[in-house]
């Protein structure tokens, strides 16, 4: 599970991250005030994909597809 970093230098009466309340409302829809959607112990999808697909495996797959396409074209 990801650990959130503490905010440094946030005045006590201001909006999180030091933004104006209007900026946060119109840019992100007050996303920082909503409940966290993933409350389970499951991993995030991005973390699973990053673990499964390394750069080397993606390059190897691209090479295989290129060779297969060249062989099919000949």
C-alpha cells in the first residue's frame, strides 16, 4: 500500500497543499476531500502492471512482433 508523504509548511487554516479552495474545486473537484476509493489491502493496478511489465520484457515482445511481421510479409 502506498504511504502518503506529509505536507510541509501548510498553514493551519488553508486548503490542503496550500491551494485556494476555488482552485481545488474547479480543477480537481475537491478530490482531496473524498474518501479513498481503495480501502482494501489489494495493490493498485499501476503497481501490478509496473511489476509485470519491465522495460526489457516490452522491448523483447516488440522485437518478436517485428520479426514475425517481417516473416509474414516475405
